[in-house]
C-alpha cells in the first residue's frame, strides 16, 4: 500500500466537476483507492462518497492505493488534482 497527502488549492474545493474527473480516473485503476479527510475514509471510485467528504480549499486529504498499479494510480490521481488547481 502507498499513500500520499495532498492539500487542495482549488478555490471551490472538490466540487462536482473536479470530483467527477478524479473518480473517473480512479475507476480506470485496478488498485483499491480511498481518500480520507478529518478521519473519514471513503471509496475514491464513488462520486457520492467523495462529495460526502465536503473537501474545501485548504483541506489536506490522504489518498491510499493498494494493488498492482498503486504507484501509477497515485501519480495519475495527483496529476488530476494538480490540473484542476492550476
């Protein structure tokens, strides 16, 4: 298992559009993927679960990946987050 902490810089946080992009990317991965905020962990492949976290600008999330493509999954997910923050 690998994990990465990421601070959200997007002024609107992980609202519907960026969250759907992140979930779409996660669904392409074989690994089990979760995201945690303030001690609550949800399945990163579920849009409803991700939106339930209410991730806002300045929040730090922990993304965990476990599986055959875990390193690639973390890199790709981090890239998606960085792309919608710029």
